[in-house]
C-alpha cells in the first residue's frame, strides 16, 4: 500500500506538468531572491528619500511590465504543449513568432510612452527626480517584458 502510494507520488512528481512547475517556481524564486538582494544593496547606499524614489521607479517598472505581458506568454503555455503533442511544429513556431512580435510592439509602446512622458512623470509621480532615472526605468521596462515573455515561452516548450 505504501509502495503504491510512493510510486504514484513519484510518477506525479516526474510528469511534464510537474517539471514545468519546477521551472516556473525556481525561476520565480531566483528572481525574487535577486530582487531582494539588489534592493538591500541599493538601500544601503542611498539615503531614505532616494531609496523611496528608487522603490517607486522599480514598482512602476514592475507594474508596467506585468500589464504589458498582456497574458501572451501564459496563453502560449496553453497552446504550445497541445500543438507539440500533435506534432504541429510549424503552427507552434508561427504562434510563438506572432506572440513575440506582439510582445515587442507592446514593449516598445510602453517604453516610448514612458520616454515621452518622462518629464511629467518625474515632476508628478517621482518627486522631481532626474529625467535620466525615468529613461533608465523605461529601458528596464523593455527588458523586463522581453525576459518575462522569454521565460514563459521556454516553460511552454518544456
């Protein structure tokens, strides 16, 4: 009885779904760990006011990157495994390419929007911080979107 239960758990833990879950969990854990330690290092070097602005800019970048993902990567994780099981590799590639193009356009749009509104954002939202900080945040938004999308596509292919 115990051996049967143990084998069931072992089979369940080694399934394709479980392996994808391990990838997502480990990548999220690494991301959270890096964010935590980066924030700690930066917080030690900045004064309280600058640290608050840094956290506000980082939160702004996270918010826009989450909104900009628009569910494309998550949607691919529903379509790609089914298409791979059916051995429809060209359709899979077309879906991934189309989603990548859409994600790049969304990332460029959010980045350009942030760059265009940098002067207003620095005065209104971020306590008149230097515009360079907004520019760096815009670049960070772009890369956060692309890397997040790439991770979701890789998980979908697993």
